[in-house]
C-alpha cells in the first residue's frame, strides 16, 4: 500500500467535496450512490463511477464500467483496468476535473495577479481573420516549430518549443505555458522563455480564467481606459492567453504571452499563437496516451508476476488427507491481492490444518509476502510446531521482515479426525461458519487477535470447536462479504448465512456461496480476491 495519503481535490464547479484517502484504505469509490466514499451527485455520474486503490505501494485509478467513462489526464480509461496515479494527475468525469495530490507534494507555482488588476470588460475574445501575405516568416517558423513540438519526448520539451517560437514569431517579451484551474490562486509553469521570465511579474488571473473558458483572449493598451488598468499596475498593458486543449474534461492549460515590442498586429499573433497552442495540445494528448500505456504496461507486468506467485503457492482445490475432506475455490479480484490458502498434514498423522488469509495491499509485493508466509507456515507445521505457536512465530516473522504497513489477516483451523474437533487460531480474520448435516448455519464467536505482522510477540488464543456428525467448517476471505453491487451495497454477513442455509456437502457450500457472490456482483468484477473453503471429517462424507 502507499505510505502517503492521496488527496482528491475537485476543481472548478465539480459538485463534490475534497477527500483524503489514507494509507491502508482497501476501497475508495466515487460515484452518485449515497454509499460512495466520494459522492458526485449528478444524474450523468454512475452510482459507482471510479475507484482508487493501492497496488505495490502505488495509488491506482480504475473506471468501474461507468456509463460515460473516466479520463486520466484527458485519456479515456479502459473499464476495470487500473492505472497508476501520480502527483498532480487530473481525473476527468463528464465535464468536471479532480486533481490528485499525493502526500504533501505541491507543484512549483508562481503568483498570478488578483482579479481586481484587470477590468473583466477589457478582456476581449479575439476572432481570427485571413492570413496576410507578409506573414510568410511566421508561417515558416510555425512549420518548423510544429515538427519540433510533436517530436518532443516530454511535456516540458514540447512546451519549451512553443514558448521559444512565440517569442521569436510575435516579438513578445516573454511566453509561458502554464497549468491552472478556475479557482486557483497559483499556476504551475510548464515552460517559459526566456528562462526565468516568470519572475519578471505575476500573470493576470482574470486573463488566465478567461482563456481557460476555451477561447483565445487578449488585453491591449488601445482599449485600456487608463494606466491603472495595467494588469499589474505598472507592467504589461498587452497580453494574449490561448487555451491548450489536450482532451481533458476541462481545459486547464494555456499559452500566455505579454508585453509586445512595437505596434503589434494581434490578428497575426492570434493565428500564430493559436496554431502553436493546437499543436501543443495534440502533442500533449499523444504524450499522455503514451504515458498511460506505459503505466498500464508496467502495472500489468507486476500483476501478472503476482498472479503467477499466487497460483503456484495456493493449495489444492480439493482433497482428502488424514481423515479430513475439503473443497476450495479461489478467484483473483479486479487486481491480484494476496489471498492465502494452504493445507498442512499433522506430523502425528491424525489431523489436518487449513489456513486461509489475506495479505494487505495488492500486487507483486503482497504476493511475495504471501508466498513467504505460506512457506514459513509449512516449515513450522511440518516440524511439529503446534498451530498456536506457528501463528505467533509467523507474526514475528512478518514483523521483522515486511515493509512498513504490511500485515495479513489469517485463520488457521486444525481439524482432529479422532477427537472430532477443530482448534482454531484467529488473527484478525473471523470469516467462518459451521454448517451441520441438515443445512443449518451457525456463526462462531472466535476469541481472536491482531493481524499477523502488527505486534511482535503477540499471544493468540486457541478456540476449541467440537464437530458433531456432519458438521462442516466453512472459511472464506473478506472479499466475499465486502464485495459491493451496483448500488454500493456489500454482500454482508446475512446474505452469506442465507446462501449456505440448506447446503448438504462441502462442494455445495462452495458452489452456493460463489453463486450468491456472482448474483450480487451482477457482472461487476470482484474488487478483492475471493477464496472459499469448506472442510469436514471424511467419516461423515466418505464420498466427498
């Protein structure tokens, strides 16, 4: 999981409140549903529109199959395919934008002048006119610059080509590509020319806000009624702001030019700057798409590695050993987490231990921890260590080796076929039921403890559960009860109990619970790994 909180900041008129996602949060959903963590109350927003989670220590964004889609930095996400988030990313839903701030990272910014510095009536929309024959030099410069812009290897490099061409082609004193939002007090400078020119004077907030509305705008000295209407009081009286559209839900980037040398033909300035701005927008969109593809490729490689580890370490789906029969099914969620299931034969030959748990976080890191925990348990139990001590030793092992914030919930049930009992150690898991031969279901009040890897030296309790003839022990991961439907409702404990009622075998237990989960999700991919196991004494179910 990420060690830094993820702040979601609605921009402009987005009908949502800021939210902070703390490290360790398993699921954060945004949408129209009243149960959403971040509610965006508008009919065009899906009940569950997008989610934010953590994979391999990185915050990730996933569209949840929303009707109108989710964009990241202007690029439409493929439904249910997570992509890594970075500080300063823009999440687009419909025509609104939300900014992602990771931890306390704040982008470099510069001051922009308050609204009172410019009479909003002095900001005029610039209409394009036909190019004049004496604009050949600007056209040649535009053609040369457009090639450099589009071939730029990074956003800042593209933007620098734009501002340099602006200064050379329009004879302005400075040019900047800046990123802002309608309510910002500061802007982020992507590129400036000449270097350091952002420190000459602040930018006009009024002009930038007008440009972000989507049309090129300018302030000229010939329609400023007095020197006091200068954008900074004693600075530039002429400036142009051109929006740069790169496919985002809302325009947040613009090209800003001010203080021109000599008499300026603003029609030519408009045509030139607007063309550069369009090329810049195309280049930005291409870079954003490429960046998105690289992020998804890296993430998928990690997830595939994690899935391979999980598949190799997961125990057998069915079997019978030492007088115990079991049936198990495990399905990966939207992204691989770290479910554990394993069986361990008791050295005395009269029992079997079943272990089921869930490692915190998702991705390769949790997958490797899951593999290490499985190997540690197998070694301990094979050496004759009793389950109670094996879980305590495992917790100390994780405390000593896992990275900060990594832990696992876990339940271990040692089933003794001779004494007809299950001795259960619960480490923060407790997802368990007993189903008798008539199909009656009862919950088990376990005396549990903290998850493994949280407190070194923690002493867990041992729970003794007698097994009457036909009793089956059903254990499952938290991904079952916590799976949400399209309305944002979790499956919950009551539905689990109802699904198991009337079941008559281990295989039926697993099938009933999986069918219940499938109907509840109704096409929504499972947000977490799902593992379900049912075990009983072979003497009661000789045919499985």
